């Protein structure tokens, strides 16, 4: 086994951080590393926390970490910043809000970019979650801002998706538009210390009633991350959802469809990388001129390249 993987699996934080960096940079050897990591995964419960910018996701995450630590759980956190690959305001804010846990050995916090993935989560986010799972974190929290594709992608990498709403943002309309009702397993109306939270919760429940009968009905909690209230209730709801996943047929199917999405994602990435490789080697062989002179055409060239990938 690779030394780095060995040290990371043994819980060495610097090695874990280096592993995550390698998958984030998509180093050529990262697939080989992930092959060694994967057999050790499947123990953590991965929680996706999504919601509008400023909804209180980081503050809430920090509170949940405290609660989970009191219950003796080790917690890994990946904060995804859609705007920049490595640095940026949001990351700074997330860092500050989670700083309380900086010295706790049972907590690992990592910020990652998602740029270059059409606004969605990168494959590296998923791999980072797998690494934290393998390295002994019982709970892995992935915080993503609910913009565009990332909130849909978060379903693919989370066991439980927790959607954070806040009063006074016209969220009822937003939810309907984005079809987010379908992806949330647990609803949280945060900033309940302000007015209007009960109304939002009631609206969500009405909308849930409109969705045809399904095996899991998402519960709705009120919270104030600022005042540290509602955390136990949220964790209890997440735990119920975990039980649903493992103990019911609907839940088992959900787990399998997550694995299916995982295979498809890796497959797509492998294919894409191979196509790029082959094309890079071919591009400067005069092929462009031959197409220009109509000696061949893009369709024949593409089909030929694909064939070479398959034969290899
Ligand atoms: N009144 C009130 N303010 C809150 C609550 N939770 C968070 N806030 C405040 O809301 C602001 C945004 O909080 P964050 O935790 O950074 O929100 P976020 O969703 O992580 O934000 P982004 O990551 O930038 O999308 C901060 O000023 C928090 O102090 C709450 O329960 N009540
Ligand atoms: Mg945040």
C-alpha cells in the first residue's frame, strides 16, 4: 500500500490533507490512491448541507460539530466554495465560523473550490468525502451553497441532504422553482430567532403534502444557529433518515442509486481524460490541415480516436 494512504488511514492529519490535495489537483496517480481508499469507506454518514448564500450553513455546521463531538463522533467537514478554486471570501467566512474547532483533533475541516465544473460539485469533492470516511470520521458534512447545479450534485454524494431555509427570502417560491423539494431529506428553517420561521415551516409542509406518497417524508425543524437552538432536533431527524436508509427497501434503493451515480461519474471522467489524452497526441499531426483540405472530416477523426481508446 502507498505510504501516504497508510499514514492517512492511521489518522495522520497531514497525510489526510495531502491526499485530499492530490485528488483536488487530479494528479495522475489519484485514481490509484482512491482504489486503495475505497475499501475502507462506507462507514461514515455523509450529510450535505445546502441552502441560499448566507442562510447560516456554516454557523449551523459549527454548532452541529459541537453537538456531535459531545456524542463522541469524529467529524469531517468539506466546505465547497463555488466562486473560487482555492481562496475567497466565503472560505474565509467559513473558516472563521468554524474556528472554534481548529484545535480539536476529532474535527477535520477543508475548503474546496468547485470551479470548472459548470457550477456543480467536482468529482474531487466526492473523493475528499470518501477519504474522510476511510480515515475514520464518523460524520462527514459537505457544505455547498445552493446555486444551480451544486445543490443537485450534493444528492449524489450525500446520504442525507439537509436544506437550510430562512424566513424573509421568498424561499417558498425558490424551492418550487428549483425542484428542491425533491432533493431534501431534512428541512431546517434557520434564523428562527427572527419572525416568520413558523410560516416558512408551514409552507414547506403544505408543499410536501403536494408530493405524491413516498417512503420518506422529510421532517421540518426550526433552528437558530446563532442562539444554538434546535440542534438536537436536527440531529435526531438526520439519524432517523440514516435508519430509513439502512432499514427499509426504499432506503436501500437510494443507496444503490447513489453508487450508480458514483460509477457513472468516474466512468465519464475516465472517458473524458482518455479522449483528451488521445486528442492531444493527434492534434498537431497535421490532422487539422487534412480536415481543412477535406481529405477527412471531424466525424471520421472522432470515430477513429474513440476506437483507439477502446482498443487500448
Ligand atoms: N439572526 C440569526 N443570524 C444567523 C443565524 N445563523 C447564522 N446567522 C448569521 O447569518 C450570517 C451568515 O451566516 P453563515 O453561517 O456564514 O451562512 P452561510 O450559509 O454559511 O453563508 P455562505 O457560506 O456565504 O453561503 C452571519 O452573519 C451569521 O451570524 C441565526 O440562526 N439567526
Ligand atoms: Mg458558509
